């Protein structure tokens, strides 16, 4: 970090700043220009108390230099990127094979989730998703999920999807809304907990998930910057938890045609520049239009996603929620095949061209995103 | 609601749609054009099962006609707008006087919150705010509030602010993060519960607050449209709860200079077009810059806010959180006086010019926001 | 279009509206509900004078039903989509082969553009781009292009790129800034005119381009909705001009990491739902980060783009503008090969799975974007 | 500016960077930390060739320190802010009195503009606005202004508004679309040229306006950051032109209710932190809803605007463009009176409380916007 002094700061003011920093246990350096002086601060600036320095006389501004997230970022030395794998049951995310997770928006009945599981299995999917308590943007939407009324109903709903998953050999992914429900999910045998977009910044929930052994898929909030999102992901990981999967599901923009805007640039940045965690693409919520899920998913894979998370339903026409974006059976079959072909091509292209595409890690680092901020000025 | 049939829909397809609607208990009407047919649906369309109609052969699209939120909207007949008042302790929000709520971002110690309460009282404020558990966008920020560690610490922190408020005759407003904590807040004697921006769409928390007798200030999420936000507010009110206060605290936009963008157009829309609930303006989070809080707050009052919610601190230079946006004592004194003068002027102007400004309620309704959507095409 | 009457509108008011519409040459229909009346309007509503109807007593709102753009939209019957091809010199865009356009941000000298043309040719590109007058977000950036000073300098700069293109058999694409310069571009032998993002809504320029025989690449403005952009494209085409190419180059969003946010959902919507025009993907401006151009381009192709437009430079390290996003030679070679492989796969997948992916054209139409708006309510 | 070296940069690489900077005529300083080295660059960095330094071996990033706009920023020493005034005809903007500019969206006929001028005069306005060539987001809107067909029609249209203005003693403000038309506007006797939002980044037009003696109102583009906008304004002023007026007319955001989002935080920042130029508030385009123009305008004045620019029409019900946002006569009369009362109050409050509100200029500078960027990390 740098402390930028005001143009009219006195020598004494600079010394006071340095003295204060030394008292706080930091080392400093000084850069005296013709117009102003900068004081460099060395050490773990996350331990610098807010306001201690920036309010001292003669100080104009603090300028951060390094990235703020540590655990969510690439587990690597600059020349040896290491990517994490996260297991959902027996399915490995971020490894050699594409992990394809699908299922209905919500679990509606035993028959429906059984049929959905059969559909996912037959289409070639790897894991089963399905909500037992559901977000609804309107309180008048009616259906809020089988498990919405109380803990017993939640348990019963979870049992249904776990049963369906086990019947067809599919690990299960279920969204959670209330931090108090974590033990219920763990006890029910769910294989992965999902944090939905509306809860992306739900601090109480994220803190609570630090201690679950279950893997977590954390969806990006629709107004979170790429790196700000990683800081919220980092929150779950601060206690040492490692099995977290990123998920891009569309962000807010000037575009009003699709439900959200799928940010493939951030997918690419997660995969190739910022993080070693597996990245999922959720094109169902990103587009909100059933027939755009197919091309948007393939785009997400090509950008760097190694996990696909899409909604499908035995009969979307009678789905109790989000039926407009749920895939029909034929569509799911087609998408799994097309996704695997796309994944295969991307792996070949990564092998053939990635060194050229990014030149080399050292160079990539130098040309990193921080760089472009200068050019935008 | 209207059902728009495809251009090539057959007469039988139209009849099937109408029959299905009748089966579901709706009445219908028909509008046959040269190019296509529209079927009107009469009744409570919130009871229409998703997918039932829109997937029938020949159907192209459903077109909604009426507003989706009921309780958060104006409690009025077209020509007699009625505005709610909400009491926080003995302070009335939305009434004849401006309600001015201030205090530190977080309660740091008994001495600090006592001094803060004294400051708010002496400056002429009406209620005391202060967080006991705090949001932090980075898990490495360190300070997450006096009450962050466990329920006991939460109780202790709440006791401090309640004590300070009572000492100076100021009702207290405290943010909540976890639905499980509601009884703790109620028991501690807090006068109002605040929902922060990151929790604006936290369904579990909003559902839980339906049953608290305490008034709730619900901050707008930074990517929520004006009306979408009202739907989340509506969620708290669906069980009959009425004492809710809206709060505009800035939304995301292309602007990167201020922390968020204060949306005075929505404040005006809440006040003059959409809702009878009191509206608070939080310029601290909207601007994120201490010296812009003053003009932005006055702008918010002029746009229609009847409650001010700003951060102030006995010494912002040593605040443990958000010190950059907390007002100094002199600033708070100045802002309370300027805010009351602005409120006084707005009331005079409303009396003198509002009928001309909006012509009349009937006209206003006709020129409502729905209208402009047509012109945007 | 529908005229929605107020709930309290009288029968006379409805009749007055219908009478006025008849006077204006429209046919009408009527849909009387239990709560309100709708009047359907048949005919070319673009001829309806603004304000004539919506201000009549008893009228609440006009509700549009059909799309506002005609020529930029798919040249097709519902079951027979027809896609346009646009020729840039001898290179066909939107046809069987991917069109790969590349070159430096700006033409800097004869030697530089010659070397750039050689690079594009050797890498396997199809056409050469290069700016002769350049946008700069700061007036202090210095370099505004070889042609910035006057018409003579513009002519000279254009001659250089045309010469380079012809030397290597590459048609040329050059951006224009001033409507007065169109004849200069035509006379110089440029093969395609490009409209940059800052000019996306430059009405004088778009109007002027109606009459040029040259093909036009029209970049989407960074705050334009998918369909609003098509309306600006439509402006060029209203006189009958057909050789226009869409270009997605990133839009504004909450994301601050990449320069803009590449909207692959809109690329997919252009290709599969809204338009028959060829779509170009410009990942250089979308990401602003050299090393993300590769994955983002491949994502764009997979989403539906048939034209690639990226910046490359013989030596980006000494580029006079946008050097941070210009590809190195090795990167361009890799990207052309990877792009062609991706294009090949997408064509195979389109053949194999598109009918399933979108079920059928009739269904696609029914599940169109208009639909999801209902569900978002 | 600072050059941030890579952690593994060698001493030789640092020396090479310094040597190169010296060759380019810059002075340097050095700050050696335990982890990395920073090289400070002193001098006019706008003269630093792009790419020269950032691509040298061992360089990681360039970090800008100072503001990039000079002329558009406050003409002041830190303790003596000086505000510009700009004269439109005999009306002073940015001075002691509020300048109120109004008129129809477009000049439709001699009778209409005469009646509009009478309305503005009688309501107490100071200047007359009216478009002779009009932006339309759809090419099918029909009406593009009296002057849309050719130069003769443009001249004729301009003559009408100038005549009307002179008849009622109101200087005139007219939007321009084509750089080639500047002399036509000058010769016609127009008193001020307006740049509309779609042309906010029209480089050819902005460059051309450098040399007009007429004052210019430059509207902010709806996706331009506060400071990025000032850089486009700066473009007009680089040749020495000083009579430029800023205009906030709403920006894009998540809000879909109003046409745009009026950014009062940026108005406050222009007025109190960034610029000495007069600031206009255009609430007509910011809200797009006639009945919200009144409260939004008052909010804009309270935030710091000294010029009001709103649309009014003798009869908005028959306006050929933007009739939905044009004020009725009664509304304009009410708004002028309310605006002047609000202006009066703001001046009193500025006198009474501004020193407290902003503490002091030195402090304000220290707490400037750059600061908050640190806290956002």
C-alpha cells in the first residue's frame, strides 16, 4: 500500500505518518517527488486499522497495490498454476471431465423428481439439482417449494431428492436459504449445498457454511464485480474450507432482452487469471429463455467453465416455477451431447494453443487485469 | 391479463385456451383483429398456474396488465391518496415532521455509543442507529461488530445501544443479519429492525420479519428496479404487517465516482406515484463520500423522502468501519438544520404547487409510469 | 397496439377513442372485461401521431404488441429462417465459412500496416482492419490517428491501408467518425465502413450511411439493449440498404474487471431469434485484456457469431493506441486456428442438435423473448 | 505516475526503466520495498508514449496518481475555489441567479414555437430551447424535426426559434447533430449549441465545437462515469474554449421505472468537488415521466445545479415528439416558482452551513473521491 501525501504536506507530517506506521508494526519506504511524497507501507495491510493513517494531517489518499483475496485466488506460483478439483459425491468438478448438473427448478413431488432424475441420467448428466425451498421475486407467486412451511416439510422434501438421486446414481445439489437449516441439509444426505444469487452477499449464511463438510456452489450476485464476488467467496473459505465452486449465472446490465447478461469474460478471467476453483455456468438464469440456454451454455464452456448447471423438467409446461427456462427432455439430451463435444474441443484447443494464446505465465501476469485499468484512464 | 394468440392460431386453438381458462375459474373476453386474436382473462391471475396457458397450442405470449404489488402500494382511491405513518418508538415517520435518524456505522463500545447518542441528540436528531453485527465486503476487514461472535455478544451489544438511546431519549434502529436472531432483537428493546442492502432479497429473513411487531426499515438492493424492490417489501407485508419504511441507499450504475448512485427519481416515484409508505434517504451509502452526504441528503428530501438515515460518529477518524462516510459532529449539526429547512420548504411547495405540478390525481394516474414504457419503444 | 381504458372510463369515452382512431384511418376491435375495456388498433401504428390517443379522456395506457424493427429482423417466415450474407470485398460474412477480420487499432505508418497485413494473411485471416482516425476517451492521449489533422491526411492514411490490403489480398475495414467523410472513404477504395461504439447512436452519421454502397459494420453502443440496438441498425437500412453486419463488442455492467461485458446472450438472440444479419464478435474491446481475447472469441463463436473482429499488431508493445488489447503474432496465429475449429464444431452441432435444442421454429417463436417478460413480473 | 515493478524484477530491469524515462525527458524517484520496487515518474505524463514503459521487462503495471482532466476541473487553488459563469446571450449561468431554460422538444411550426416562447416568458423562464433536428431511437418514429431534410430546412427551422426567442427576449438553445452544420447554427443567430446524450462521445462533433464562439451545453452520455464524462467535456475545451455547461440528464442503471436515473451524486460532485463549470439538470430526460419532473428538478437544484433545462409545450398532448415528458403550462409555471424558491434556500444553506458541511477546503480535498476507492476494496 502507498500513502499519498498532499502537495502541501510538510516534512513533519510525512514523519508523523511514518512514525505511526512504525508504531503499528509496519515497515515503510519513501518516494519524494518534485510535487508530492509517497510513503510505501510493507506488511499485512489487512491489519491496518481503518482511519488510523488516512486521517492524519497531510495525508491525501491510500492507494492499494495487491489483491485482497487470497484463498479464492489461484493456488499457484506464477509459473505453475494449480487448479482445484471439488467432489460432489463421486462426481469430480474441475477435473478431466465436464460435470453436468441438471434437474428441475423445484422438487414438486416424488413422482416428478424421480422422473426428472431418470431424465438427467438418461440424457447423460452427472448430478441432480432441485430446490426444496424456492426464491420468488413476488410473494404472490404461490409456490415456494415443498419444504417452505416448516422444518418437517423441508426434511421431507430433501428426502425425496436424495432418494431420487440415489435411485439413479446421481449426487444431489440443493439450494439453502436459512443458515439455521444447515444441519438439516447435512443430515438429509444432500451432496452439495447451493447458495442462490439473492443470497450471494448473505453474510450470516456464508459464515455458517464455513464449517460444513459439504461442497458449496456459490452463485455470483447480479451486481457484483468479478473480484468483489471472489471476496464473498473468500468469506466461506477463510476458516480453511476448500471445496467451493464458483458459478456465473448472469449479471445486471443495460440489456433487457435476456433475464441477465452471461458474463463469459469473467468466466475466462476466473479460469485463466484469477482463481483455481472450478467454475460453473448457469445459462438458465443467465438467459431466462429456454431456447437460448443451449448456445449460451456452449459459450460458457468455451470461455472456461468446467461445470454446467441448467434447469430441465420432465414437462416444463406444467412446472410450478421457472418453467419458461427449463429444458425439455429432447433439449437436455441435445445439450449434454453438445456440451461434451464442446468440452472436448476446448481441452484440445487449450493443449494446442493456450501457451501461444497467453504467451506465458510471466507475461500473462504482467498483462493482467490490473494493467488495463491504467489504460482505461 | 391478455393471452396473445399466434398469427396462425386456429379458431379451435382459441377455443381450447378459453375453455382451459374457464375450467380454471376465470372469465374471458375476446378481441379479434385482422392479424391476430387476443383473449382477455378476468380474475385473480396470481392463481393462474404457471405454464398452464402459455404452452397451449397457438398461444404466443401472456401480457400482464395490472400491478403485482398490493400492500406496498398506495393505500388510496385514485383521488384520495393516503399516506402511512410508521412509529419508531415515539418518533413518527411519514408524518408532519422530518424524522432524522443517525449514529455510527457500528457500536464499538459503551463510551462510543453514549457519546454518539449525545451527539445525535444535541444535533437535533430523532433516533439512534448503530450496527451490532456488521456486513463487510471482505472477510479480512477484521471488525464485524461487537455482536459478531455469538448470541451472548449480540445481546450485550444490543444492550449498549438500547441503553444509550434511552439515556438520551432516542429510539434505536439496528440492523439484523440472521433470521434466527429476531427474538434477541425483540427482547433487547430495540425499537426498529433494519434490513441492509446485501439482505434486500434474503427471503428467509424477510419471511421471518412478517411476524415481528417491530417496525422494519428495508433497504433497497443495489440492482433492484423500483417496482421489483416493492415486491420484496411486499413480502414482509403479506401477512398483514404494516409498519415498514422504504429506504433508497443508492443503486449500481455506470457511475464509479460515488459508491452507488442515489436514485431520487425512485424516491419521487415512491412518494408521488407508487406507495404510501414513508421513504428514507440514506446518503451515506449512496455516496460513500462524507462531504457529499450533505447535498445528497437535501436532494433526497426535495425528491420526497420524509426520513433521513445517515452515519455520524463522535470521531470518524477512528471509526472501526465506514469511517470515510461518517459525518463529523459539525457536519451532523449542519445537516440536521439544513434538512429541516429543506423539509419545511418542500412542504410549503407541495401545498402551493403540487396540484399544478401533477395536475390532478386522475391525470397523474393516466400519465403513470406504465405509460412511458410505450414511449420508450 | 392496444388502448387500455381506465377502470372508470365511460362508454362515451371508449366511443370517442374508437372514433378518433377511425378518423385516423385505423380499424379497431373491443375487449370488454369486468374491470376495464381494451380497444385493439389494427394497421400501421407507426403512423399514429404521438399523443393523439393517449391523452384522450379515459385512456390509461397504450400497449404495443409487435416488434418495432422490420428490416434488421429475420428475413423469414416463421418456419423458414433466411440468413443474409454480406460481402466485404470478396469475403463473405454470414456464409459457410467464418470471416476473420484483424489488424492494428490504428494505421501508424506504411511499414507498420504492411507488416500487419502480412501478419493477418500469414495467420490465416480474411480481411484487414485499421483505424485512420481514432477515438480517444481523453483528449490528452496524443495519438488520434494518421488521418486526424485534415482531409488530405485522411486520404493519405486510407491509401496506406488499402494498399496494404491489396498487396496481401485482404479487403479492408476502416472506422469512420464524420458523416462528411463518407465520399473520401468510398473514393479511397476501402471495402467496408465501421461505426464505432461511441457513434452507435450518431444519427447524422447513420442517416448518411444509408446511401453508401459499401457494407457497414455497426458496433453496438455499450448501454443499448439488444432490441434498442437493432432499432439503430434499422436506421441505416430504412432506405433499402441491406449489407449491414451486427457487432457485439461488450456492454456496461456491474463488472469492472474487464473493460466491458461481452453479451453472448445477445449474440445468441441475434443469431437464433431476432435477426438474419451476420453477427461479429469483437472480444478485444469487450475484454480489454489481451489474454482474455482468445477464450472470449471462442465463446462468441459458440454463441452464434460468424465474423471475428479482433485487434492484432506486429508489436503491440509499441502500438500507439490500445496496445494492451492487441494480440501478438503468436496469439493471432493460435486464435485463427482455434476459431476455425470452433466454427467447424458449432456448425456440426447446429446440424446435429439445433432442431432439438430449439425444438422447432414454431415453438421457438412461441417461447420467444417477449414471453420471459411475463415471467419476470 | 508510478511504475510498479514485478516482484522478481532485477536491479537491471529497474535501471532500464529509469533510463528510458530519463531519455523521454522525465525525472524519476525510487521506492524500494521488501517485496517490490516502485519508480515514480515526474512530469507531464500525458506526453508519455503508450506502451513505451509498460512493456519493458520487469514492469508489472503503471499506476496513475493525478486527475486526467485539467480544464474542466475546478479553476482554483485548494483554498480558493473559483466557479465559472457562462453567458447564453444575456443570461448568466452559474452566477447568482438560477438560469431556467425551457421549451418544446422540437420546433414544430412558427405558431407553436411562438406560443412556446410566450409560455416560457410568462412562466418566468430565462431562455428558450427547441430542437430543429431531432434524435429518434426508432427510424419509424416519423418526425425528425423541421430541419431534418436538408440545409435549407435547417436554416428555416433555426430562423423560427431565433425569431421567437427575440420576440420574447429569450436567448435560444438548439441541439446540433452534424459537425458540418456548425456554421449554419452560428449564422442563424442561435445563442447556445446543445450536444445531446447520443452524441456525448461524438469525437468529430466535439472537436469541431472547439472553435465556435457560441456557448455549448454538453449532455452526459448515459453510460459515462462522472470523471470519464469530464474527459469528453475536456475535449471541447482543450483549445482554450471556456464557455461550456455540464448537463446531467440521467444515466443507465438497474432501474427500469424511470427513463434514466438522475445522478444527483454526480451533480454534487461536479459542484462541490470536481469542476467550476455551471451544471444543468435535465429532469425531463432523466425521468421521462411528466409528473416526476417537478420533484426531480428540485432535487437537482438542491444537489448543486445552477441551470434547469426542461421540456414544456403549449399542448403536450399534441407534441410531435417526447410529449409524455413535456410539461403543461400550469406545471411549468409551478416549476419555475418552486425552482427559484429552492435555489434561494440552497444559497442560504450554502452560506450558513457549507463550511461545516465540508469542514474546510483542505479537509475536503483530503477526503476527496479518490479516497473512497480505497475503502471500496
